[in-house]
C-alpha cells in the first residue's frame, strides 16, 4: 500500500519523548503551542497525555521505561526501531523544528540526525549535565540550537559553553495544584481528617516496584505496629500493573494498604509523610510541601557506572536544588523497612521540628524554580526557533 503523501500538508513541529514525566511536560508544551498557533501540526514520539494535547503520536514508549544502564539493555531493539521510524519521519516531513524532552541517550542521537537534515533542535528539560556525564556538553553544542533550561543553575553551564539557553522555569509549576488545601485533598480521596496518613509512592517502573515496594511495605508494618491509628495509601502509577503491586501486598501480609489511581497529587497533599522513590515525584511532593523520605535502588552494575559518572552529593531533586540535605535519602543497601520506618517516624511525631524544617526548605525550592507560565514561555521559544530555522 502506498504511503500517505505528507508533502501536501504543512510542515509539523516534531517532538521526542520517552518517559511518563516527559509525556506530562510535552503535553504542557503542546497545549501552549496550540494556544499560540492553533493550526500548528504536532507529530512525534510520546504518550497518552501528548495525544490528548493534539499530537499525532507515531509511537508510545512511555509505558516501558527502564531504570538504570543495565536494566535499559533490554529496550535496545525497540528503541532502535523507534529511532529508525523517527528518522524516516524527519526525512519525509522535514519538520520546522525538533523538540526533545529529557531522554538524552535516545534524543541526542536523534538530534544529530536532525541537524544533518537542517532541522533546528530545541531541548526542553535538557540532560542533567550538572549532575553527571558533563562530557556530553560537546554533543549539545554541536547538535542543539536552543536549550530551554528548567533549573536556574543550568543556564550558567550552557552559557559557559556558548550554547544558546533560556531559563523558562520548571514545567511542573504549570500542572501541580499548588493551592490545593490538605482538608480538600483528604476529602477528594476520602481520607479521614483525624488519622495520620502515610503515602507510599514506589515509582512508575516495574523495576522500581520490585526493588522499593517490599521495604516500603515492611516500613508500613513497623509504623502500624507503633501506632494503630496510622493509615497507608499507595499511589499507583498508570505505567505499573496493578497485579504486580497486589502480589507484593499479598506477600507482605499487612497492614491494610489502599491502592489509589489517578489522584497522586491529592495523595501528596493529603499525606503527613511520604515514602517516595527518587525522581520527578520527589520534586512534585516538595512543591506541594509534603515531608518525605526518599529512597532508591538500582542494580549493582548501574550503581558502579553511576558512581563513576556522577558529580553530585545527593540524588534527590529537592536536595540538589536546595544545595543541602532537606529530605533524608536512603539508597541501595540503606533502603530497608527499619530505616524507612525510623525516618518516617521522626517526621510524623518524634521530632516535630524535622517536618517543619522540611516544609520551610521546600518553600525555598519552590521559589528557585521560577513562576507558572512555563509552557507558554517554552512554546514561544520553540516557535521563535522554528521561524528562524
């Protein structure tokens, strides 16, 4: 069957996203692009949120994201097919611009192909070169036309290497319910306002669930034993099979854990403390002002590689942005039920100053990330680059 004649349609803006968080930020950007230019064509790789925002999604890899270097090896065949398909669309349609969102291992390769085809490249949510693999700044300089930085300290790094950069703020500021009150959040998820509520957020990937949920459930058992009035709610990410989580709950044998889908932000606001996987969710929780204990585990191979390539003292985004430890971090062998329960207990009622200090620090983090309107600022920059290209 003959392929459709795409040359008859206006050149699109192409986007490339590989993970659920990128899909969220991509959707914010695409809504803003459509508001500024209603007839704009948007095509690319992304997820359900971007499709709902009007993107012609060529393929969706966001439900199969992997953790770490060794864990990602199994994705290579599917990512290679995705790379070939995106490359073919670049060649056939010659988009006005290619917008990359995070996912640097894949996206920097696609950027090279786009620049060879004469397509300007915008990187929104750029690689965290300030944290690891700084050598990739040379690839950024060669392949990227415009960087849209989401952290204030990123701009200086790119300016130092003469890469065009604009700090637009973090896109979470456009999607989080920053004014949601705790009582209203508890009403929405039907949580008793008189009970202590502990939220479990073990991640959005199968590997994270396998490595982090068992110690979180052990911590819940210890916390429930210390105070029977405590309640536990687990926020289920849309990319995680419910059956996988339920199998862990059955194996743990208690205490009762409520599964909650689709109301993660309400859970973050309603909770007294969160046990949470390191990642974008920690920044979301910090911006919503909820005390947390963050944790993370990867394979031994990924750990060794990360230790060689990283340049930062902490892994948690709130700590990195604050420039100090504001939320306790437990990593690798430190992630045990005993340690998680001890840190959470301290935040719950053993040391009231600790929770208050975290909330105060999170206000500093919030102030450093700019103002809402990030999607519109990013969209204006994308359109400027597209028109100049």
